[in-house]
């Protein structure tokens, strides 16, 4: 296990349930959700549960597409008056079961890798709204520069989510740090809180906290 941890730190592999997979070098690699779901699943479950505790009754929130954000969606059944906007088909399927939750779907065309709705229609429908919180998952988090995703359209849609949100909360496991992906979403100056696990590098945690960002360890 220690050997796997050291190889992961060197970006030579990514640990997954039951073993590890070889790390790809390309910054534009866009994994399918079924592949990403196997990675760091225990950490993601804890992060999702912890992040859901930040949501209050009567909030209106956005839940971005992704495997960690899906874990947030799994922990909302205790709330009796909540409005959720989501562009992720798998998250919508999870939330549609909750009777006391108002669900808004912005529309758009489907990206099959991420099961997310993107494009001009989704963007237009979101631009005139305003919400309390947005929960964003990322594929790369460089605390000197900002957060990243492999898809350009997803990045632009995330930008809009951030613009219309009072509070921006990033949910990601610690493997996403010290890494960038193809498309830049925003700098850390737009982020209010980060929910992650205890593997986050000390230097990155300090940089975030020095910037006034609340770092919550699950």
C-alpha cells in the first residue's frame, strides 16, 4: 500500500478499489464516469457526506456533474425544502426519487462520457438564475492557478455556474491536487470552500487557507 501511495504521488498510477491503474499523461484525457467511479471511492463517499452538511433548508443549489458530486446528491434525503439545479443525468436520476426536493434541469445536449447536459441551451437557461451554493467537481486542482476539467464546454458551463452562485464549493479527492487538465475553469479567488480528504498536500492546504478559503477534511 505504501508503494502504491508513493507511485501515485509521482503520477505514475492512480489507486482504485482492488488495485491501481496506470496514469495517463495526456491533460485532455476525458474518462467515462464508469471508470472514474472506481477511483478513490471511499474518499469520495466521505467527501460527499461532509459536503452535504453545508446545505441548509430552503437553499437553492447547483450540483455539477461528476462522481464526487454524485456522492453529495446521495446525502440530501434529510432535507425537506431544497431546490437543486443539475445538468447531470445520473444525479437527476438520483434526486428524482426525493419527494420534498424541487428539481430544475437546464437542458442542453448530452455528453456521454460525463452524462452531463451542456451547450448553448443549457448556458442560456442558467444565465438568468441566482443560487445559494454550487458544488463543483474537478479533474485538476493547481492551487497556484485554479481548477480544471478535460472538456472545454464543461469548463465554460462551470464558469456560468460560478457567476450565478453566492458560494462556490469545490468537492474533490486529494489525487486531483498538483494536477491540471485541458480546460481552465477559474482561479482560487472565486472559491469559498474546498471539501477533500486528508491526503491533500500541506503546501496546497496552506495556500488555500491563506487565500481565505475554508478547507474541510472528510
